[in-house]
C-alpha cells in the first residue's frame, strides 16, 4: 500500500489490498447481481449514449450499516476505506472517513463506450472514492479519471462574463447538455488537469469540490468491463440519493 499522488482534493493509493485479498474480491465481483444503471431513473452524468453500465446493490458503513446478500467482500472493502489504517491516517483529503457519517459502496461495470460527463458531486456530500476491482486493465482501454485543474492557488487570466451568459446557472461543472455556457467557459478557462488510470487495486479518494469525468471505455477492452467499486462520504445523517463518481 502506498500513496502515489496527493493534493488537497485528491489522494491516489496503489496496492490498497494485499494481493490475495484483492484477487478474492475481484473473483467475488463476478457473482454479484447487477441491474442497468438507468433502470430506476436516468443518472444524467452518464450521458445519453446508451452504452452499457451495470450496478450492484448498495453497501453502507458508519452511522448507517447495510450489506445486501452476497456483498460481504464489498462490505469489507468499504469498512477498510471508512476506517483507514495508521499508515493512511491523515492521508485522505480533509481526513475523510465514515466517522463523519456514512460511507457507501457499490460495484459499477462500464462496457465499451461508457463514461462519465464532466461533473462535480453533490454539495451535500463530503467526498467520494473509486476502487478498481478488475484484475487487469490495459493502458489503451480507456476509463481514465480526468480531474480538472484545481483553481485554488492557481493564477490564470479570467474572462469577463458575456451578456448572453449573465442569466445562465452559476457555472458549476455538470451534465449541462451544452446549455450552460458559463460552465463550458469555466472548463475552457482552466484548460488543464490530470488523469488517473484505472490501475487494478488502486483507490482514489476525492472531495466533492473537485470537477471530474471518466473517459469512455474503448473497443480495445472487448468484453472486459471497467470494474469499479464507487461510493460517497455522507455527513452525519441518512444517505441521500447516490450520485456518480
């Protein structure tokens, strides 16, 4: 286990689980029950491409505890993320842990063409995480997490608002369908960032303030889905509706 990238809003931890435990988890994920991501409602950050995205039931740890049948190994992973060991104490952004409330987790399978549009997670959340549970992932298979450059402490030229933008929404980066020209201008103004590949046994923890997207899975992946256990740090109350990570 080692921290390979860290800034105020993002921590990347490689080899998060011991190898034997990781392989056991990766194997168990194959036997979970899944349903289409949009079976109950449209999760807008996934766009309108119709690319296959499947999800498991939800695990919760902390103020609220739940483990659907067959989800024991996912539950154990969520517990480990919720209460990081001494080696990671203070390593998460803003000290995120389930001590603040509840940490959730579910497995999301993304097939060829599936990705996430630019968005930031709900303001009601403290943060989010993604753990890559596939045993193999090629560098040309897509599925990278892209993070927009952090404007905090970064000097860059700003553009005055144009008349047609003044009645637009606040400019938060989200699934705006191209209508929020302020959000698009903000993306263009920043114009840089970093990417995190979907390396097996990698944990990424990020605050709810960071703007991010996931690149589509490429045809090179074939029938191998991008397999991620994703979840959210909820404040001390019952979890609200889950948002994408």
